[in-house]
C-alpha cells in the first residue's frame, strides 16, 4: 500500500508539472518587443489575446474618424494591437496610410528634450549652464545680468521668465525676447526659448540638427521622418509608426533592445517627472499625468487636478497642436499614437485627450 501511494503521488506531481510547463507564460513575463531597425516589419498581437473588450472598438474608430484623426496606433509591450488610418494626406490626393507622413507639432519638443540629454551625457553641454554659454551674449534684449540667469534647464521647463505678452511667441529674434520676470519664477508655454535649444545643440555638438537627429535617434531606433523649417519653428514630420518607435524607446527606459539610447538615467527620470513647482504636470518638454495641478498653453492659471483624469496616473505625453499625441503608460505597457487635424479649437486639445481615454477605458481593462 505504501508503494502504491508513493507511485500515485509521483504520477500526480509529474502530471501537474507537465500541465504547468505546457501553459503559456503570463503576459507580465513577455519580453518587450522591438521592431528591427531598417525594416518596417512589425509584429502584432490581437486585442482578444489581451482580453480587451473588442465590442467597443468600432465605437472608438467612429469617434476618432469624426474628430479628424488620420492615424491611430496602440502598442502593447512593443507589439501593434490596433492600427487604423482615416481620411486623406496633407495634399488631399491620397488615402492616409502607414507610409504617410504627418507633422508632430509641439509633440516634437520631446525629441529635442531627448537630444539635449544625449548631448549632455556626451559632455557637449550642461543644462545647468547659462544659455549664453552656447548662444553667445545678446541672444535676448535683456540686460547681461538678467540674460545670464537663464539656463538650458529653464528652456526645457518653460520657465525662462521671458515676456509672453509679445506679438509673436514663436519669434526667436532678440527684439522679441523681452524681460518679464526672473528666470525660474514663472511658467508659460513660450515656443521661442524652446526653439533656440536646437541652436544650442548645433553649437555644442558642431553638427547640424538634422545630422544629430539622424545619428542619435533615426539610425539607432529606426525612425523615419524629417525636420521642416516653418517660419521660426522647426517641425518634425514622420509616419505614425515612427512616432510609435520613439514612444517605445521611452517606455523601455531609454533603451532599444539591448542598446542604451539615453544612457543618463538620471536625466531620463528628470525629463519624465515634475521639473519645477510652478506647473507640476510638466517635465522637460513632456506632459505628466497624475499630478495635483496643471497649467496649460496660453494660460497663467494653475488648475486643480491632473492633466487627464480618465487616463492612468503614470501617463507621460508628448502633445502638440491639433491633437498630435504620443502617450506612454508604463503600468499598462502601452504606447498610443494619434495624428490628425484639430478635433476642437483648443491650442492643445486637452478635453479631447481626456474624452479619448474615457473611450479607451471601455476597451482596455
């Protein structure tokens, strides 16, 4: 009887072990996927495999289409789960597809924040140095003492103190850059000081901005796209998948597969967290969710509450005019891209973003 009992116990253990080994690995154990550099091949996974509520997907697509969306992607752990295209290209002569280029608008500021961090880790610049170190004296109309208070960190955080009551907030000429308040004492979404970070990078690295973007991002993570000068602004255009690649690199902690793209993890952490006490929802040119208050473009008012109450608290976002969104949610392993025309009249459509998350919450558990 003892032998039979031992045999039965052995059989049960083996059977249980076999059952365990034949089960699929839990989703949390799945390694992050990175599409190969130099190819547009990209692995997918179904919403059903993630137990998403697919019954509500068509309602989401209708909503996106009605709100002038051109491209919409959702990645989970790097793989494409949702990819939809709507409407026409900018030239209005072809259907919008995976190979169509679209502008990032101010979402492209996050590319600049990344390149500044890479230049710093290479020893080319220091964000705590005064801007005049890299642009020379007289880049503003301020007194030397006032100008020397402005650092690259102030440019990254929209806290230069430059006057926002000017006729053109994009103008980078010294005559447009006037004193309003001491650097670090006011937050205002002022394009011109941000734009000048590009020249800082150029002067510090001795490479054109196109060259530096190509070398540090496009060649390393497989992005396509190009910078296009528009007035004082330099706007990045790319496919939606290219924007998704950039988001995936951020989701992966500044890495692409086994390669560190952003090696300075302290800088990466600072970039994606509150950078000053004036606008808790702003990092280094990235927007942050889950904070107790927020300030928005075109306003000096501090609003109580988070950027997008319907979105996960750990969301970080690249956001641009007319609803160009690159959304990264580490807790859900998500990267979401929305490109398109304006869904409303807001400078940055904050309400549309929050409504979008209300719909996503009916799909993604």
